C-alpha cells in the first residue's frame, strides 16, 4: 500500500492556492458527461452533492434515512468555527490552524489543517447566503461564542441547533439540484459494497431498505461521506444508524484505514440508567463553566448529594488541576470521571456517574442568571431524568462521541483506492488524536463545499476512464457478495429463536468489550485480552444470531445485523491500532505512557505518524503502514493543565 | 423510579397495499425511566425471542432533532407530553395498567410502508419546489455584509426549527401540510437573502403541497398543539399573506 499524501509544494499559506492552480480542470460543457456517486447526506455529503451538481456533473446521492435532511449532522448543537475575527480578538487563519493542530495533539497534517482554516470563512458566508439563521447581535452583525481549546470567540451558532441549521442549508441546496434533475436522490438505501473496475472505484451496490432489492449503480468516481463509527461501542451520542459499513467495505476492497483507535469520549453526557438504554445524550460542555464536579470522599456513601457536607466531598478536578479546575480538556475530564468510578466512588443507581453541581454558582450569581445561561440544557436534563439541576446536582458520565480515525485520504481526499474519496467524519484527515469543539461541522462543510470540487476535476481531468455497465462482471460479483453475506446472516434463523442470540445482544457485548479495553484509558494487557476475546464473539454472532423476517422487505433487524457484523470485524483493527500505539495522545491515555504526575505522555520520537491499516483478507492479520508526520511550521509541545 | 405493566395495541401492516389491524401485546415491568422508543425496543427484543416479527418504526437521533420518529399514541401525535418528539417521551408519563394505542401518522400523502413506518417524501418534494435561496457555492458576500436585526434572526430561527416530522399533518383533520410549508416560507421571507425569490417560492411550494395530496387549512390549530418544536400558526398567516401577494403580483 503506497501512502503518498500529495501535499503541494510551497509555503504553508500558499499550498492550497498552488494546488488549485496546478490541478486539472474539466470544461463546463464536458462536466455533464461525468457521473459521480455521493454516499451520505450529512454536512459533507449534502454540500458536496449540491456543489458538484451546480458545477454541472451528474450526481447520484444515497442515504439511509427517509430524507437527506435527517443525517446525523442534524444533531450537532454547539456551533461551527471560522477565523472571521469579527470580534477583533486576535484571531486569524494562522491561529485557527494552530489551535486545531495543537488540539489534535500534533497528530494531523499541517497542510490539511491549514487549508481547513483557510476555507473556514467562506463556509460562513455560504451558509448566510443560503438563509441559515445564525445568532445575531442587536446591531445585526453575527454573534460568536467561545469553545474549548481556544482563547478567542470564533464559534458561530444558531441557538443550540447549529448542526440542524447548517444541514438544512446544505439540504436546501441539494433539494434545488434534485428539482433541477442534476442530482438523483436515493433515500433509504444502504451501501453494501464499492465496486472496482481496473482497480478504480466505479460504482456501488446498495440494499433498498423498503423493498430489500439489491441494486447496482455505476459512476466515474465514488465519494463516501458516511460519518463516524462511534456506534461500534453500542452506546454513544451518535444517531442509531451511524455505522462503519461503508468505510469498512471500502477498506476490505483496498482502502487504508487510518488511526481507527482515535475516538473522542465526551465528559458531559447523561449517564446510563439501565440495560435497556439505547443511546446517550450529550449535555453541552459549557456546563463545566459553572458546574463543580465532585464525588463522595467515602466509597459507598449512599446519602442524598444535598445531605453530603462539603467536608465529605471530593472536588477531584479542582484538587488535581488547580489552574484549570473543572475546565480541563475533554479527555482529562473524562478519564478522571472514569477513574473515580473505578475507585468505587461513582454515584447514582449504576454507580457510573459523577456529580456536576450548580449550587455554588446559583448562590453566587442567582438562579435567574444561571437559567439564562443553561435554561434549555437544564430543561432537557429534567425531561430525561426527572430531576432538576436547580434542586440537586446533575449526574454526568463520559460517552463515546466522535471518531477522529477514518479512511486514510491524501490531500485531495482520495483514499488508497483510485477514484474513491472520503469526506467529513468518515475520513481521518484534520483532527489528529482529538477534535476540538465546533470543528467537525467546519470540516464537513469545508470538504463538501470547497475542497472536493478541485479534486474531482483534477481526477477526471487526468484519467481517461472506460465506460462501465451494471452488467459487467465486477458489478455482478459485488452483487453476489452482498447477497451471499445477507444469506449467511439469515442462515441460522429458519429454525426459530430457541438457543439463539439477538443482534442487540451481540452488539452490546462487543460494545462493552471495546468500552472496557479500548476506551479512554488503555493498556497492553487489556487490549490483548480484548483481541483474544473477539474471535469467539464473532463466531457466536455468525453461528447463532437470530434475525426474524425476510430479506425482500423492510427488515430492521437485518439492517442492524449487517452493521454489527462489520463492527465486529472493524473492532479488530481498532484494538490492534490501540495496541500498536504505545503512547498516550489526544483523547486516550495509554497507561504505560504517563508522566510522573500520572498525566498523558506523548511520544513524538516513536509515534509522530498516522497508522494506516491494510486489509489482507479474512482471517489474515492486517498490516500497519505509517505516514510520518512532518512539522515544518509548528513545534509540537506537551500539554499541561496543572 | 418504578416499573409499570402495559397493554399495547399496535397497528401492524405488512406492506403499503396490505390490510392492517391492531394487535395487542402485554408488556410487563417497564421502567418509568425508559424513553418511549426504548420501550418499543424492549417489546421488539421480546417479540424476536418469541419468533415473532418485531414492530417496524422509524427513529435515528433519539434526541428530538432528526424528525425521523413519530407515531400517534392514544390519539395524540408524539404522545401526551407537550413539545417533545416520541423519542423524548418518557414512560413516567404513563401509569401501571395503562392501555396504549399506537398507530402510524396517517395522511393520504404519507403512505404506510410497514407497521408504524410511513413515507414522508412528499415533504422533500415541497422543499425541492422552492424551499431554498438559489445561490451556488462560492462568490457569496461576507456574512456581515447585510446586517440582520437580532429579533428578525430569532423569528426566522423560530420557523427554521421545524424538524419535518409530519406530526402537524397527522393531527390535522384535513391532513394539511400548512404548518410545515409555512415554516420554510416564513424563515426565508423574513430574511433579506430570501427576498429575490419570495413570490415564486410561495406559489411553487403551495402548488406542490396541493399536488401531493395534502388538504386545506381550516384553522383547527391541531398542528400547533402537537408540534414538538412549538412552530406557531402565525407562520400560516404569513404564508397566506405571502401567497396572496404573490398571486397579485405574478398574476
Ligand atoms: C450530539 C452531537 C453533537 C455535536 N455537536 C457538534 C458541534 O457543536 N460542532 C461540531 O463541529 N461538531 C459537532 N458534532 C460532530 C458532528 O456533528 C459530526 O462529526 C458531523 O456532523 C459529521 O458529518 P458527516 O457529514 O461527516 O456525517 P453524518 O452527518 O454522520 O452523515 C452520514 C451520512 O451517511 C449516510 N450513510 C452512512 N452509512 C451509509 C451507508 N452504508 N449507505 C448509505 N448511506 C450511508 C447517512 O445516511 C448520512 O446521510 C456533534 C456530534 C454529536 C453526536
């Protein structure tokens, strides 16, 4: 597997311009001859589909949900970053670049991150022009808020629904192109396979979720914008349909998978309350501005939190990190919460929670001020838990939230399969080992609106592609593979459910294994034991899973089974990747790699690289390749929050 | 926290053109901490283990924003709690021994695909006919070039908060899509960016709405009452004004 990052020459600030100038173009009249498949309609896929269609390409777009507007991006709350410097507080492209690369703990490419910062401002302009109702100041100018990892106010927002509004903007642009006939939209389709002809991506095979039909589509190139794989852990803040299937199918056909173990665990989520729990809800981390995190000092202290006097409380973040206190970064807050619970000090019915207490803030600022800041979050919390944070402390616990890892792409966003591109959360490109708040939305839209069209023209302009048809061998083989896999999934079900397992039971089992061993803190022993346990779970799944119903109809159990089957395979490279990375960095602590003060210790000498996994066939051990990271413009520094 | 026993009557229908009927299921020991959809998950897991076909229902984000979930519970879209989607409805809203009648959103324009799962693509086609500002990517003016007063932006945001779930249509005695359509028309006609195409937009979206088989508005206000995002029927008044102005100016 060859990893050529294709980083353009020139000074950092000139690379993108140089690259655009050196890239090939496709003449407007010729663009309609090209067909492009886009899988996914989140921020990345919807914006890419609309933009490419506007430019004249014929686009076919696919999504799982019943409407492109319902992609998981819709759930993003907080905001989107841009280097507008509307607040004249010293922001710049250079600073946004620096904060993002530092936030990623120096595990991403300088050139990619710099380009992201460069195009960030155009994203805001684009969204405003579409009618996205961003928050405004009384004078009519755009309002900003600040987010973690930055000392400037550069986050644009639309109430607590920024993802929704940005997605509806991209969806409206997409809808306009559907109306014009430039985009053919395929809702309720799940991509099951990517089809290669002459080593290039030339189409996909999908399952129609309504009819169960297996369908084949051809194109000149394929773009994947299929989101993140956080649901490998079963419980996460991701939407239920979020999956690794599209990326994993591509991986098995030859696309390198980068840093699969880089997963972000968000510290402030509503804790799990029972084994029926289906997903976790994020509470904005802005709450840590006023909330104090604590657990009882004594193990097994069952008193109501309001009855526990200060002397018996352990404000562990304030004690351990006097200068940052409750505002330590996400990974530090998450890890410490887990540590307290592992010590047996967790609270709530499951003892997997810590308190986030607003009593002192309310005493200091008054209830009204606190409600103005957090009223909607308090309400949401109360709706879910039936407890008011005004009367007793909130309970929070970390949850899987975002996956920095993803398909390896070069500067053009092309995977190691020619003609197959990856955009948004499903690629690995810009966030290194940790993503800063409000930068995933930025990256999705940067990729879709402003980056991919250059790559598309350059790819089509430099390659001459022969005509393909869905009756070609490659398509028929891919179709057979998909049908074979579905039949294999269904093979245990004829005899009824007795002695079988359900899809969810296996999903929970693999999720727990990953959470326990490949979560925020990892060690060699745990990872090795997880790796040893995986084959048995996989075997149980394939030999015992019971899936009611048929394939040629709506079958939600079958849909989930297909996704879980891929998570089971994928889990192996997650664990192997975590094992191979013997340093702590970004979101994860490798327990063997700590400072004397028990803080994360990065190891630049040995691990300043992207780990890229190559599939070697079912049952064969995957191979890891390295893309060495080169820092010419920034000097990696160690973080300290003491 | 406590457990309750429930009697569920759920609409089962195999396909769009097959007949449907209510089936009764007893479901015991449901924690009141569960969300409504988690209760359905528990039911489905139970049905699966009994070798029966689980109930098909749409859902995705499970935090009230994607607009994918929604059924009618005891006659009310998204159930008894105000301003929530079905995924945010918690079982503490019900009592031990309650009977819950659960059926899909019904409308001529929303064909049932299976059980509680319906096809709302008519909403997409309404948006496709004009629910946008026709700008291409790139070459747009600076975000601050046109000031927008905060109250205007807030009003546009109130309308833009629509999640397209279809509860409004399911609750309207006429099956009208006026609240949905008016929310998009309002958002764009309130903002300076939406001015250029304002007349054509109203005409096209209303025409598509009619063509898709949605009914007329007769001010029943049921839509507003069930809307999980509190979209106001003032938007409908605004749409009516927009439409009238458009008819007068475009002939
Ligand atoms: C609760 C929450 C809050 C967040 N808040 C913020 C925030 O404030 N700021 C920020 O910057 N980021 C935030 N994020 C992260 C951000 O929302 C996501 O990273 C981003 O939206 C991902 O966009 P995407 O376009 O890459 O993918 P997605 O939006 O996940 O879209 C994936 C698309 O691919 C389709 N798809 C997937 N698999 C297949 C398949 N096999 N076949 C066919 N189609 C498929 C899906 O149908 C969907 O259309 C948040 C995330 C969560 C969970």
